[in-house]
C-alpha cells in the first residue's frame, strides 16, 4: 500500500472536492478498505463524503471547540 500526504493552504468546498477525488483514487487502488472516516465542523464535508462514497461505510465525526463562556452554549 502506497500512502501519500497532501497539504492545502485553506479549507474550502473546492478543496473538499479535491480531497474526495484523492480518496477515490486511493480507494480504487485499495479495494479492501471498507470504511472512510471524515471530520467535519458543520456537516457539509460529511454529507459530501457520504454521497461520494456510497459504496463504503462512511463515519463522520465532529468536535466541540468550546463555549463562549464557561459551561454556556
């Protein structure tokens, strides 16, 4: 299995599309991989990956960056 690393200067929808293309190529070369794990802040990236990889099990994770005030939403 060959693994490559790619770096992007910014986050954007266009970058998400590029990443989806890179992941598709990787999965085409490594068909034994069943799961795709993707991080998303607001959900758009998770939805894009779920649509793009209907042939895989997509796991979407998010995060909590903190509260404006302690223990307040």
